[in-house]
């Protein structure tokens, strides 16, 4: 019996089968019971309806290090055929795609309302199969098709022997539906019971006592929150004092916009859905000049469109936080798939040179805590600050104790904002030359501190100039801020293990989780490694990094992109050779990808190992994933 | 301080390039805009620190450096975007965008249309000279105003009429002025600044160097004031007026359309530490439990 340790995967047709309702409900119930949940792949497609969607979720007794390998314990297929004569069998899609990854002794539940699926191969591997006519029960018995996923949920609760008295589930239903009437709660409870009854029948007809997996509630002293990386960034931003946000709808950044539209006005802020990516960032720059902490969020294509304004924010020394939730590029790329392909853009994009800071989150915790740092650094250094995230985080969900959020909430400090200066005269200089490069900043409307700001080169007062000595002085002043940053605020990479003489596994972004998992796996196989993981990437803290990296035996940079963008930065800044393990097929790194890639590199293989499936599986006809 | 006193006039000269450093060609229409701008600002009685002048790219955008008041100068096509954001934060600020016909109607066209629709209390003084002056004489979207064209080509399409476009796009204040008559301009600008929504002033401001057709003399000959008795609140009357002037080959100067929209008032957004102290996360926590 496996207790409190499994990976559940729910699959179905996007929108029609409401795939994430099952994981959303179960996730909440598990977390309320004190279990730990990690779901990092919402597996959706860039269509509204009809594509295959899958949502894997790890449930464990302790916080999972990562989402592990692409292996499933409990597979749930919500699909049904709308046309039984069609050669494409949508109700087989989840099974065809994910059945091969079911563990021996795993569990499969699928909807057999329209047809039974041939699963002999799975059964031969010891998979326990539960054909459940959920849609049929919902339509014929409950006369309410929408209850079909509740039937599946009830079946799962029984299979996992979890919340058998519906104490948690009932409370959840009441919280959600009681305002619509007792009847809605009751029909859902009834649906769950029907699912359970169907499972009982299959169990007894096979003579099974249990399926070999069980989830047991664990007492937890503090309430936990279950949230996505985007929600963590949005919540962190509000608490960090952001009061103006603008964005144009784009996957996967949109959920930040939606969360802030809902919550920011309650905190006195405003949210603008721009008419395009450029209006969004321009309005945010205008808002910043007027004094508020201001941010924009977008993903690759939208960030590309904003590039001109990065230079402007840098030249005009306007604080601005730019959230880039990376998705697979180039061009439209794969809008719903994860990648770490925008690092070079964040560091270099734009004509000319500007001071800028690039931070990168690798966990949902860091999405929250780096939001505070991003707004603080933008204020202090009066420059664009990039906060990078990637789709694995934006849509990934994880539970964290409430105390994590309260303990990491930091008070808002407005660095160097001039409230009133020289009221009688005109002595204020917006871009005063200082040793740190940071000039006292006034906002529009400050008596005695009128400023002229221009993206055209200007002097200390902000009036335009092309005078060579003035240009040199003001350019150097701007760039000096980055030296000050390196002295005062740059953080070294996080180090897990001792770097001395062992291979260094280096990463950034959501790769952190599988890197640590791979380190543990390699250790269990007798190989010591050290994980070095970057959150503060630019300006690159060479003085903190180079001595550390020189201690390792070999540098292996693990990134979700084609060329190894962080590896390039390390080579360029530290003059140390790097090897690379890269993945760019749209799926996140699994533990086995990294462990395997590292072994290949260390066995004297190529300097660059590109992981991910080599070729498509045997030609199975599946529902297309949309474009 | 009385609104038009010498002290007030001097006040608007501070924090700016002195007159002898102004880099406009002698006779440039923008001098008239600058003079009118100062008159209008004195008339509405604001202090320079309460004003944000957002300049576009081109000769017109330089206006912000030639008088007191906060100035911001960003990217080509951007002024209305910055102005929108600043105004959303600080409703008491007098926000004025100063941009040319290229900046507003070519690269900034989408911004122009949507700002008309959004209706922030921002004034746009569209310094329209029918040419790209700074880059030395290329066609702008308003090139060809008043010229009889037998045939058009893709390279040289008919001109854009910002007044008609603004009304169509939902602007609530649409006016035209001629910088050769700064007193009249000032009168229009002052009303625009007081308008509670987006105010578009299409100001004919001749380029003496690169537009040898739409000269100051040409504008004088081809413009007339909006007749008294024109009902500015009536959209149909605004169209009829524009049609009537078109038929007669004239440009109407004055307020063509003014119909303020009912709008929700917003307070200034929280900026200072004391306004951002002790933020309560509980309302957000409850979503995730």
C-alpha cells in the first residue's frame, strides 16, 4: 500500500471535459487535509475547445522536490466519443497519450459511456482499470450532464480512500454552491456517491480490497494556500506596493492581469488592459513618472513589442517592473508550452545601452518574494527591472503555509523620492551627478522639483544636449548605478551541496525543482554534484560567481532553450567553459532528463546534450493539439 | 499673483531653455503654439509643478523644453500612452500632450483612436503642419490638405482629417486652431484644459521650411471661425459644420464638438510609504485556502 505519495493525471478534451475542475477540487481538499500538492503542467493548448488537455498533480506527505518523471500512478480519462463511428476515438486519447507512462500496478479510470477501450496491454502490466460511465450516469440518472466530473471525483475519493465521509468535500460544496441553494450541494453529493457506488462494484467484481494507493489526512498547524506562480507574483506585487499595472491579454501572463483587475482596486490601485502591448507599457511608464509603483506583464511576443520602451525607461531613469512569463518562442511559438528562451532578450534587448536588472523566479515561493525585490530595486535604481518566470510556474500550483507569505511580506520603502525640494527656486536637478549614480527623484506635481525628462540625451537638469562632456558624464552616471547595485544588492547564486571538485549543475527558472530532484537521484546512485541556481542574473555578479564556479570539476548548465543562454552569459562573463543539457520540446524537464543528460556529459559525451523524445511514437491517431 | 501679471509670465520662463536657445526656424508656427500655451496656462491659473507636458518626436515635441512645467519626452507615437498613465495616477495634474501629425496620426494612430475612446482628461495639441519637418520634408498623414488631386497612388494617399477621426473614435472635445492667431488658440486651449475628458485640438502650425503649400498665408485664406450659434453639443451639427466648411474649401477654427461624458471619479493612487503601510493580505489569502 502506497500512502500519501502519488502522481495523478487527469486528461480530457479542453473546455468540454473541464479537465481542471477535478484537479482544482481535489487540490483544495488535499491541501485542507494537510497534504502537499505540486502541479506544474496544466497541459492546455492554444485553442478554446477541442484539444487534448492534461493536468498532472503530485500529492505527497512532504513538500515534493519536483514534479518528478513523466510517470503516472493514477490516470483519469474524462473523454467520451461524440461520434462512435469516427475513426478517431477521442475517448482513447488520454489513454493513448499517457497510458504508456502509467506505472506498473497503477490505476486507470476512464469514461466508457460510449465505448469500452481495449486496455489489455495495461492490465498485463498490473494496471487496475475502472471503466466508469460517468457521463451516462450524469445524463440518465441525475439528468444533469455537468455533474459528470463530480461523479469522477467521487470515484477517485473512494479509490484513494480519502474523505470517505465527505466532511471536506461537503464543506467545499457548501462554500461554493450553498448560495445557489441546498439542491445544488445535494445533487453534487449524490453524484459523488454514484461514482463511489460504481467503483465499489468494480472492486468487488474483481475481488480487490483496494487499489494500492491511499491518501491520509495529516494534521497541519497552519492553514495552507494553494496558488499558481502568477497568483504569487500578483499577490506579491500588491503587497510590495504596486498600484498601477497594465497588460495586454497574452498567454501565460493574462492571469496576472485578471487577478490584479479583481484585487488591486480594493487596495486603491488601478489596472489597465492596454489596447496593445505598447500602450500598456507607455501607460505604466506614465504612471511611474506620476509616482506610483508600476508594472507591466507579458510574455515573449508582447515583450518583443515593448523593447523600445525599455530603452526609454533606462534613459529617463523611470522605475518599472516588467514581468516576462516566458513561453516557447520564437514568433507565436507554442503559446501554452514552457521555455526559458527570453533571458538574452531581457539582458540585451534594445538599441544602445541602459542600466537594467534581471531577476528570475524558479519556484512559486520566489515568484512571491522576488516581486518585493523587483519593486524595491526598481525604486532604488530608477531603471527597468525584469522579473522572469516561465509557463511551468505561471500555471503550476503548489501549497505553501500562510506563514510563508506573512513572514516574507516586506514593508514598502520608497527610496530617494523627493517630497518637496527648493520650493522657491529652480535648483532641483532630476539627474544630478552622484557617486552612486542614483539621483534624488521627484515625481510630477512636487513643488520646487520640476523636471524635464527625455529619452533624448540630456544634462543633469533633463534638458536635451549633445555636448560631448555632458553626454559622457550623464551616460556614466546612469551606468554607475549598476556598479552600485553589484556592491549593495546583487545576490550570489543559491548553492546546494559543496562545489569542491564535483560537477556543478547550473540553472535558472523553473528548472530549479528538477535540478534538485536530479541531484538527489544522482546522489542515491553514488554521484555527488552541486546545484548552483541563479535568481539575480543581470548585472552578472562576476565577483560572486567566478570564484564559486572555479571550484567545480565541470560546469553543466541545464536550461529549457536551444542554445544555452545562461551558459553563454557565464562563458562571456567568467571566461569558464560550460557544457549544456538543453530541452525545448515544450515539456518541462523531468528528473530523468537531467540525470540522464548529466551522465551523458560526464561519460565524455558531447558538450551539448539535447534531451526530449527523439521521434514521435508509432503513428497513433490522436486529437490534434491545436495551433 | 494675477493670472497675466509679468511675474506670472516670468514664472513660465523658468526651468526652460531661454528664448535665444529655441531651435525652431524663424517664422515656425510652433512659436504661436508656445505663446498661446503660456497664455492659456496663466488663464487657468495652474502652477508649473502641477503641469505635465508630454512631447512627441519632432519639432513640436520640443515645445515642452521652452516653458516651465514638468516635461516628459518618450518614444515616437507614445505621448498619449504616457499621458494616459500619468493622468490615471494623478487626476489633479494638468496633462498636455504636444505632438505632431506624424507622431499622432502615423506611428501613434492606434493610440490616438483608443485614447479618444478612453477619454482621459488629457489635452492633445496636435501641431499639424502636413509634413515630416525634422526629417526634412517627407509626406505625413496630413500631407495634401487643400490640394486638388486628380489621381491618388498608394504612395500618396488622401490626407487624414483628425477632427472627423476624433469624433468618430469617441472624443468628447474636438477643436481646431491656427497658431498664427495665438490669442484665439489660447482661448481654445484654456477650454480644452478645463474639459473633463480627452480634448483634441488640431492646431494648424505651418512648417515654413518644408511645407511650401500650407503656408501661414494659405491657412489665413482658407480658414474661418466656427460661426456663433453652432451647437457644440450636437454631433450631427458638428458633421454638418465640417461638411459645410469642406464644400466651401475652408477649415473651421474653434470648438467643433464638445459633449462631456459621465465618468467615475478616481482619487490619486497611493504613492507614499504611509499610504502603503500595513497592507492586509487577508482578502487575497481567502481565495487560496
